[in-house]
């Protein structure tokens, strides 16, 4: 339907807006294998373009015809997710270099900055579908689990992928002091790592320390936990074609 297209476009525009602003904050020079907006056109233009994309996202969300849904409207629920995403980003950047960040605090941050985007997608899709009202919470929770998996996998890839494969700079989180689960776990497993970081470690030295401490394996185990939860939730759905599509999406998110 036109409403579904508008909802999908609104969520993707929001995603693009956050990427534009993230690239400015991280001073990243590549995104999806090409120059980032601020590298090509300058920081001021990039900030304004990011703001413009945010506005377009809200405009599209609010324009979804109300007759296409019963009960809650995508235009009414999407802004709350957009707010969660922004608050999650603020939480992440306000904890830059915070070696005392706990695993629980980390999960609260990514449930906003990343999982909320996936929840928005699943919630909007549900509202524009023919699913019964009682299925709404199920779809929203599946979206959250997929989003958590995506972020955990991305945190691993920052340590183990290459720039060519990722089509963006790697070890970016290390460079900018972003606290991700592989590092949080490594700090718990290797009690000497905190002092080494404070005394100064190169990106490669930090990568080696995180790998040696088992940070990637631990994060992969958490991906597995969220994958299992999502798999069980998907199994409750009645439509076999939807189960198949969601399982493919789940496996793609978890792939490293």
C-alpha cells in the first residue's frame, strides 16, 4: 500500500539522517564505500542535510492516510521511536571513554539507538497489515531482538572486519572511545587492560587485547541468545510465508 511505502521511506530517511550525523561526529571519510557527505560537501552542509532528512522522515510519517490502518496510526507511533533513537545516541556519546560503563547500561543504550529503529519498522508494518491486534506486541518484540542482534554484530565487525568488506572505516569505535560489548567484556576479563588503556594503547594493540580476552566470542554468545529469543517469537506466527521471511532476516542480521 502507499501507506506502507511511506512508512518504510520515513524510517529509512531517519536512518540516513542518523548516519549523516554519526559520520560527522566520528569524522568518518567513508560510508557504503563512498565519500561521506561532510567530506564531499563540508560539515555545515552535511549537518543541514541531516536535519533536512529528519524533517522529511517526520513529514512522510505524518502523511500516511489514516484510513489505511485501524487503531494506532504509524504517523502517531513513529515519532516516539525517533525520540528513543536520538536519546540512545546521546547516551552513547555521553559515555565516550567511560571504562566503567556496565553491560546493562550498554544494552539500554543500544536498545534505543539501534533496536528502536527496528521496532519502528516492525510496528509500522504491523499497523499496516491484516494481522490481529493481539499480534502487535509480538512483532514489536521481534523487531527489538533483530535490532539488538544487528548492533552486537556491528560491534564485532568493527574489530574483526576490513574496511574493504565493511565499506566503511573499521576500529572506529576504538578510535573514538565508544564503549561496545567486546571491550566491556574484555575489561572485565582482563583486569590489566584498564591501566593499559589509560597509559595509551594503539588501535591495533587494543584490538589484540579485546580478541585475546574473548570479547568477540562473548558478544557472539549474546547474539546467539537474542537469535534464540527471536526464533521462538517468530515460531508463534501463523503465516508460514511471514515466518520464512523473518527467519531469513534474522539469520542475515546475525551473520558475521
